[in-house]
């Protein structure tokens, strides 16, 4: 297996993998989100060049953390507020790995690559967001090994969009049952 920077050549494969993992329509156009000045996406390919994973992150512009969090997280620590004012918050937004490849540390490697890129782009404080539903991989141990600590959980982060059918969640039963988990880390 090997890792490569995202290019639009991978768009269809990334969307198909994201639809399979998170639900159809959940993940936006990867070519659009990866072209921002402080955005980065990496893909993992098998030895046969099959896309088996991807990760995306960005360094937020100054004073945009609250809007990024859709004003749903009100308990923002002072160090994150300061980093937000300086434009120094890196966000690892998405990590996806095909279920049949989980447990091979591909997600950890993708996280590390995006982490290091965001630090290089000026991310002094990092946060990572994860959508967790009944069939999701437990991420807490991986994040602790990378130096992140648990920050907060939002039980209804995607509920509105899920209930409206804006995306077709693969883990939905009769109602939205996913949570958003947020982890944080000070780099410097």
C-alpha cells in the first residue's frame, strides 16, 4: 500500500468510499474542499491502486471556529479561542478507511500524515472530529497515542441533516443515532 496527495483523478473513488462509509451525500465534493489554501487531502491506495482510505484537514481562517462548529459547541477553551483569533487551528475533518482494511493502522497513518501537514501549514492547536454511530471504529485509543485528549461530544450534531434526508446515513435506524466526537491537541 502507499499514500498519495489527493488529485481530482481520485474524486469518484473518494466519493464512492465516503458514501459507503458515512452515507450517500454526507461527504462534499473532495476537489472543492481540497483546493483551499490551507486544505489538504491524502489517499491510501492498495498495491493494486484501489483506493482504500482517505483523510482531509484544513487550517481554519481567523475567527471561524464557532461557525465551523455550527455554533453547537459553546465550551471553547481559552487556548483554542486564542488560536482561532490567530488563524492557527488545524482541523482533521475526515478519515475514512474501507471496513475490510480496518485494524491495519491505515487510519492512524492517514491521521499522522494530515496532522503533520496541518502543523506545517501553521496549525498550532489541532482538533479532530469524528462521526460515530453503532458500527463505527473506536477511535479514542488512536487519538490518545497521537497526543490528543477528548474534548467534547455532541449527540445531535448531524441529526437535523440526517432527519431531513440531506444524506443517507448507513447507520441510521428509525432515527439518527450518531454522535460527533471532538478531540484536541496543543502542538506548541
